[in-house]
């Protein structure tokens, strides 16, 4: 991604990064960021749902931590880094946890131009960036960094179109506390919120953001519930459409119920409604609601 984007976009669109061919050069790159007083992200070239990502904090040097060489060696021992390039990338802090993803569709040649489909904020289950779902709302659609994000994405989409790519892809990004957006990666496939967007189109039409906000949860804790019949029984009155209104819970994944989790889409008129619905769902399942709050 870093190599290709340098041909298509100004480099200030991406965080500083070093592409490393082995663990030794990756170790050297981490030490360089360390000398600059910057945290960095250790990224395998291929991955999914944040698996394999690690963050190296430059403040780990001293303060009771093991020597930096030991910490770096342990971080680079991950099996996810064994057989491919390693990107050492500057960590962009975002106290708001704002990690937008913008999806595009590239049609077959002669069938039109690439277009954006939906914008979401990615939700993560922990500090290591393990993906848990997306939030789609009109507040996101009106964000000040949206126009440039879309412009850069369409530039990438048109270049992919010329290369013969057909289908969906998304751009993942992070927005720092000064509202500067940095592109992080490209996923050439249907993405983590494609099904949420398509459900909203089906249920509410192209202008669905005027009426609803949506949040997906790919691994919602189910408490003591371990099968689908019990889940339906426990949350029956919360299922979409609640009381015939455009809000409620849409079940999407049930195969993980034996392990104590399930997937769903939450639908509400606005962000406050989503928070209330999630709290009600978590309370019903005897779990603490903290994803949005």
C-alpha cells in the first residue's frame, strides 16, 4: 500500500513508514522511531481484523520495562511476521478513537465509473485494533475531512480501474486530534460494513442516513445464552422492527453462540438511540455495555 500510494497521492496522506524485508531491518526501523520519540505500529503485509498488529511505545525504554532490544525482539517474534514484508509505521494517536473506513465500488470496464458506497467509523474491541464492527451515521457523513477522503479514494479507485480491478474495496484511515486524516491500508474485497450498508439500502432506501444510524457488532457477548432459540426468546421485544418502528436488533451471525457471542446490526433514529439500544441489549444479556460509551 505504501509503495503504490507514492505513485498516486502526495505522501503527506500517509503516516511515515519503513517497509522491511526481514526482522533485523524491522528492528532497526523501530529503533529509529524510538530515537524520534515516536510510537510505531508493527504491521504484517497481509492480515485480517487487526490480527498480527502490534504497537511499540517509545516510552517503554526504561521506566521499569525490559531493555528495548528485548521488547523489540519479543514483538518481532510473532508468527504473523514470519514469511512476508513488515511495515513499521508511525502511530497516529486519536483520543476520540476515530478510525473511518470509506468503501468504493469499481465496475467492470465499460460499465461506468468508480463510486463511493458508504462511510463508517470502525469499532475495535481492544487497544490492539481487533475489529469488532462499524458505525454508520449522518454525523460521520458530514465530517470536515470527508471531502478529501473521498477525493483521494476516487483517485485510487480510478487507478485500480485502469489496472483491471473490479469489485469493492475500502480505505481504512485514522483522524488525529487536529482533524488530519491519514490513510492506513486498502482492503480489496467486500468489507466489514458492506452488509450493513446493503441492509440499510434494502430497508430504508438510498437516503437512509436521513432516517437512521446503524452499528454492527461482529462479536456481541451473549452472556449465558448459547443457542439461537434462547437468544430469540431473551431479546424478542428488542428485535427489528421494535413496536413496528424503524429501530431494533437485526441478527446477522449465530454460529458463534456456542462460544458465547453473536453478530448483529443495531438500528436507531440517531446516535443516542443506538447507545440506548445497545445498553438495553447488553443489560438483557447481563453484559456491561461499553462499546459506544
